């Protein structure tokens, strides 16, 4: 089967490591990592699901937490271990977490669940390994951003011309494989926001806050051709808490 028909993170781990870690990506350095550390300040024992090469796990460990990262990709785990910084790392998947019940007081997943097929099983596992009252910090590519067929439109038919964000079939849960740069194919699962909310609720994870931040300045300066880029969210953050059972 051709690579772009069945891409895996093993195929493109180095692309991710080179392009989005070690301070080279503004959305991580200016937005995601600061949000994660602020949201999980005070957590004692944190699980980073889909940890990649460990940049979020390292930042959380620097704040004093005991952090474990889990990722299915060998290259990511190897680089995470090489870069050190305190966390422990294991190879594994979100739908079968190799940890006991109630073992963590916080779980974080950053730009991971939009690549996971087994949504219900994975959320159930997050809920299982959280202690009662524990926090799940979930970062997603915003579903509006990820809807297939969405994107910026430069409409020169009307006078004066307009630029706007077109939304595709938002309500249709869809798998897509995108060529994010030449030769690099990444698989996404688009789900409407209600799907995530309802699965969280079904597993006793109560949403406390939701944030749709504008893209950070470091991203906006790279996209000057899109004057309204600050009005379209690229990131969605949800903080949910495991409801103690009575």
C-alpha cells in the first residue's frame, strides 16, 4: 500500500520533531506549552498521552510534577529519552494505557485525539487512570480548522473582493489524509465538538472550562496574507474533571 494511503507516525516522526519541537514552532512555545503548564500547575503526578518527543512533559516536570509520557512511536520515545528533562517514557497507545486505576491526578493530551480512531475507548482509559477529582487537559486542533474542505477563500468575483473562512461538512465525522508538506501525509479524524463533549460526559469527565484562543503573534507574523487570521481559532482547549462517584 502506498505510504500516503496508510500513513503512520513512524513514517513521519522526524518531520514532526524537526518542525514543531525544540522551540521552532510559535504555537507550541508561545501558546500550548504556557497554557499546559499554567493549567496543570500544582499537579503531582501527570500522564502525557501521545507525548511525542516530550516537550510538554519536560515543561511539566520542570514545574515539579512527576511526569510519565506515553506514545506509540518508537522514534518519538527514543528522542524523548535522549532529551531527558525528568519524565519517564513508555511506548503504548491511548486505548490501552498500561497503568493502574486512579494512578494520576492529571492527564494531558495535546493534538493527539484528532488522530485516534478509538475515541470512546481512549477517553474511558483517561477516566480510569485519573483519581477522583483529577483533571484532563485536552488540546485539539479546533474542529472548525480540521473540517475537511475548510480553508481561506479569496473571493475576487464580488466587488470589492473579500477574504473569508469557508467551513466544510462540519457535522460529518470524517477521516482524511492530508499532504501537510511534499511527501508528508498525516491522517486526521474530524469530529464535531459535541462528539468530544458527549464522550467526556459519558465517562464522568465534567467540563470546567473551554478556551478558543486566537493564534499567537509568532504564528500571525508568518501569515500576513490572511488579515483576519486572528479571528479564526486554530486551537481548542478543554479542561475536564473526573467526577467523584458517590
